[in-house]
């Protein structure tokens, strides 16, 4: 595991530590969870981009009006 150094407002850090304590965790662990979630988002974007590339051949044949697209 690697260490990183971050800078933030002292009051903000204390607020974050307080929230972490209330959740029975540490600020370090909360940050690791956030970092993991943040990094996973890029995978979602890549998966969506890949899906769009695979479905590029789909053609409805014409453009639909707003009313047609909202019909149920």
C-alpha cells in the first residue's frame, strides 16, 4: 500500500474526522472507500462506451418525434 499526502482546510478535516468517528471508522478508511468508488466509476464509463461502440450498427430507420418516444 502506498501513502499519499493531501491538503485541505483544517475545519473540513475535523468535520470529516467527526463523521468518520460517528460511523465507527477512521478518516483513512473512509478515504480508501471513497477512492475505490471513485476509481470504479471510470470502469463504468468505459463499459458504457464499449456498449455504444458495439451497438453503433443499430439504426431505427428514421427519427422519432418527442411524442412518439414518450408513447406508452
